[in-house]
C-alpha cells in the first residue's frame, strides 16, 4: 500500500498559508451545522450571525450588549 498525507482544517486557509503550501490541493467535502441554545429565561430571543461572530471573537461578553 502507498502513503497519503492528509490534513484537515475547518476554516479557509489564510493567504500566508496558501502561499507557503502552494503544492496543496484543497477539496471542500462538507459543511458543519451549528446550533446555539441559551437558557429559557435569557431575555435575548434573537441573535444575528454578525452578533454571534462578535461573541466568539470576544467583542461581546455580556448578553446586555445585544439585548433586544
């Protein structure tokens, strides 16, 4: 049997990574589904994808910052 070198990444490569690894073949094989839940008593009933990104980037650290 032969050898294969396989890597997995769950994001797009940065420009720098792409330049360093010019011999790569990138093949997207699927998407992940993400589900976000909060406590029923949380007053925030709706969050936009932009706001969610801000939460994960650490820009929003309290629900009151996106309270509707």
